[in-house]
């Protein structure tokens, strides 16, 4: 069957073509839609492959309704490719870091216009992690039926092909390094742009709370006028099966590794407030539909994505150690818990 044409997939393949020798690409898997069409899940890598250098992962399109998350990652990747033609500073930066991209984690969901993948599974409820405390009804993940939103998948606990592809790349490219960061771009929560860090399955602080707080400090010091709210996801709600909880817990099995996964939640209620007619469109509840607003969103998050690659390069200058780490941990507990 001829697949539905995805503009985001065409844009990604065009970027791959433009990137040429500066990047590597791999088809991780083919995701099949319920109608039988199939779509490639691409992983793009660039920068230094040496496992001794830090890495940053950029992910989007986990929820098919939230196209803007995919578009934000594509815009940043396109910017990097264009800058490589003239920006010698970027070439030097890429000698010190590995960048990994999966801009379309759930292409079947994008094609169908659904939050879930074509099997009806919400990929952000699809890992084997069980919440340790009570979760919101349905929203927190369930195994009742794929006809209901936030379905985790069948009781066997087998992860979907899209989830496996993401986890395999993170384990191979990020968790294998002493220091790595990740950002997963979403939309649809509230009227403010939030940056979440684990956990989603418990309200307990993560092991690397001090490191997250130090990262927040250098971002705020460098960009004092930013409008992000940085907080643990548990401050808003708990959920079963969070992929980033699963991967973070895997990283903690190696005490000499630091992996800080973040989720960018773009506040789509702002777009609805400015254009209430979007409420009558499922797509409009999660994406800016007016062109100039979409362009503004694509611009405003590039600074944060670029900051992460620079922070990874300079991690030895800001990661807390000894007494400094205890201070960051205490401040983080006071601020977030």
C-alpha cells in the first residue's frame, strides 16, 4: 500500500541529502500503519564517534498528534547542516561531542494523526517501569484497551518497535558514555513551556539531582530571560511505563555514568488562547496552526537545543563535585521537593 506522504519525513530525507559526509544515517526499523503502509524510523548521528566524548540526543514525534515536537528537532538539525558549510566554530565543537537525532520516533502515528502508534500504544507509557504510587486514571497508563488513550500495550509487556528503536539508540550512543544528555520534544501541557526531568513513576528525587540543578543554574545564568519552568515530571503527575525513567534507571546501573534525560513540554494552551478556533481541531490542540506562530515556536527553542550541545562539551566545567555537589543537592530539594 502507498503510504500517506509525510512532509516531516520528506524534510528529514532532504536534510540527510544536504548533510552528506558530515552525518551518518541509519534506518532503525520500519513502522507499519494499521492500513499496512510502512515508514522508516531514521537515526542521524554527527560529531565525534569516540566513546570518550560526551553525547546529546534529540528526539521528536513520539506522539503523532504533536507534530511541532518533530518540527523543532528538524529545524535544529537543518540549522546545523547549513552552518557546517561555513561555521568553523561548529566544526571545532563537533570534535568534542557526539550528536544523535531521531526526529520522527512515531512516523505511523504522525501519518494517522494519532497520539499513539498505529497499534494504539502510547509510546511514553510503553516501558516496563511500574509506578510506585497511585497514578491518574487512564492518563497514568493502563492495559485495558487500545481503544482508550494512554494504552500501555498488552500485558506481555513487550515494547513496540518504535520504543525499542529509541531505547536501542540511547543505550548504544548515550548510555555507553561517561556523560550524556537527551531532550525529547513534546507539546500539549499547560500554558507554559516546561522542561521535565525524571522521575514519572515516583516522587522520589533522582540520583543525579545535583547535576540537574547545576545544569539549570548554568542555563539560567547564561539565558536570564528564558521562560521555561524546569521541574521533575512528578510535580505534575505520575505515570507507568515512562521511556525516560526506564532508560535513566538503566544508566544508574553504571555508577561512573551520568545520563540526564529531559523532556521539553511546549505549552500548547498559549496557542489555543490566541486562536480559540483551534479547539475545534485535534491537530490544533497540540500545534500552532497559524504560520507566524509556528515560525516563532521553531525559533524560540533553538537556543535551548543548542545550549545542550555546548553544555555537554563543557561538562567538566559545571558538573558539581564534592562539597559543591552537596550544596546543589540541598538547593534542589528545597526548590523542587
